[in-house]
C-alpha cells in the first residue's frame, strides 16, 4: 500500500475545537494531510454570506496547525477537480454529510477514482454558525419589542 494522502476541506471560519478535531482525526488516518480552505466566494455562494475571517487569514491559521502538512486554497467548488490537482487517496468530511444527496454524490464520484470517503462525528455543541449567531446577538441584541438595537460602544 502506498502513501495515504488525506484531504480535509472546510471553511475553517471562526476556527474552533470541531475544526481542530477533524484535522487531528484526519491526520491520525493518513500519512500526509492536506487541509483545503474554501474561498470566500464559494462560501458566499454556498451559505449566502461571507465568512467572518477572510481567506488569507484562514489559510494562515490552518497552515500553522501541527496536524496539517499542506494547506490548499480551494478556489473551485468541484471536489473532483480538486482531486485532479492534488491526487489525495482519502477524503475526510463531517458526518453531517453522510447520507445526504451531496454526500452520496461525492462517494460515487470518489469511488470511481479510488478515493475513500471517511466521515468524522460533527461537533454539535460548537459550530461556526452558532458562533456567528452569538457574535451577531452581541453586536445587535434584540430589544423587548423584538427589534434589533445597535450596541453603543
């Protein structure tokens, strides 16, 4: 068996313990780990909003995680095109994708080129979406009449 090259992609916005756990568990299952950091534009199209932390800063953060051997700016949304460039042998994803139409499509496409898909438990209690909501509430708390008020600093 040859070198096991792993690829774990994500926004890695508002970096938290769930992100660290995915990278840690991924590195434990491969010889060389590439972390894909999804571009601001792709995230805006997929989620409807820009990340809080810009791509260049997210790349720098992820690059400095000891589990990561290489960081890759993911500028194209098609994971198979990313594979064509990087040639990883195992693709890591949070298990919130397991059984979804997109997850099944990825499994089929990667299966055709010999890439194994490995799912890791999604960190339910911490997510960038929850952190984003908390930041919005801190900066724009809702008043008793249900309207958002600006916080005076």
